[in-house]
């Protein structure tokens, strides 16, 4: 029986076991037998118990998965990929910090420039408002406690003889004059050679048209205005007049008149008369 068991162990597990038959009278004395390892399992003498033990060990071996020989290579590849991703993450993090620092510097410079511009425009707006209305006061009010780049802007105006109020509560002509004063205040802070005004005097009466024309004349030393208007007083303030007429249906014709040339041509005839 033991021979069969040993043969089965040799066939199943490729383990060689030497069988030594020892006669009872050749059994060495108890004191000459070396002590077994304290943690070694005793070998059962019963065949059934031994076969049961073998079957249990066989089931344990069957439940164990095979060793993956590619695990070391896959581990090295994953380690390399991890190092690459960590380097990329470091680059992205550094780029993000650089961009955030750049945005912070741009925001700081923008706040400084915007604050200086608002103060400059506020001063011009107050002066031009008084000139356009012949008195009164106006101001540019910013929302308190809010970042300058995100704050709201409110225009407060007080025409002569009236209480300060928001621009939305003014009449049509007052709104127009206030907007003209604000527009020219912004333009005065950053002037340019040309400025186009499209019927900004449409809601103005004759007195306000005169003030409007007087304000525009103050800018003529550095700026040329192109004004689209139907007001005769505004036309009279211009040096050159361009008219568009339609003599034939669907055909537009431009007519231009320079007031200086017309006046010079009229003087000889008057002297002759």
C-alpha cells in the first residue's frame, strides 16, 4: 500500500521517496531517534487518512493559479509609464502655476489701468457735463466692495435746477446730452484723428444743439468729426456739407459744399454791387 502511495506521489508531484523497510527488532532506540521538527505534521499510519490528506493537498494545488512569468516585465512597463505620467503631471502643474501667475499679473495691471482711466474719464465727464448743460453736476459711481474688474458702473447726473438721479430717470434730451458728455469724455481720454457721430442731436432742442456744436468745436484742433444729422444748426456749424439726394428713383447722388469757398466767392459780388 505504501509503495502504491509513493508511486502516486511520484507520478502526481514528481517527488522521489526512498522506502526503507525496518524490522521491529532493528528499530533504533528512542533516545537515538532525532527529534522531529516541532512544526512538522506527523505522518499518519492509516491509509484512508493518508489518502484523504493527499486529496486535500491536491485540491489546494489545483486551486492555486499558475505563475505569470510576464509579471516582472509588465511591472517594469507599468513603472516606466508611471514615471512618464508623473513627469507629464509635473509639467502640467508647473504650466498651470505659470499661467495663474500671468493671469494675476494681468489682472493687477488691468485694475491699475482701469482705475486710472475711470478717474481720468470722471474728471472730463464732470467738466463736459457742466458745459453741455450750462451747469449741473454728474459723476461716475462704482459699486462698492466689488472687484474693479467685475464692478458695475452707474451714471448719476444732476441737470441744473434738479435733484441728482440715475440716467435712466432723465428725459430723452437729458439722456442724450449726458451720453454725449460721457462719450466725449471717453474720447478725450483717448483721442483719435476721426470721430463719427450718427444723429446724436436728434432729440436735442435748438439751445442744446448750440451747446453741442460748441463742445465739438473744442476738439477740432486734434480731431475731425463726421456728423450725420438733420439739424440745420448742426449743419451750419460744419465746414463742409455733404448731401445725398435721389434725382432718379433708385439712384443716389452726392452733393458737397464747402462753406469757406462759398463765402469767398460771395464777397466779390457783394463788393461789386
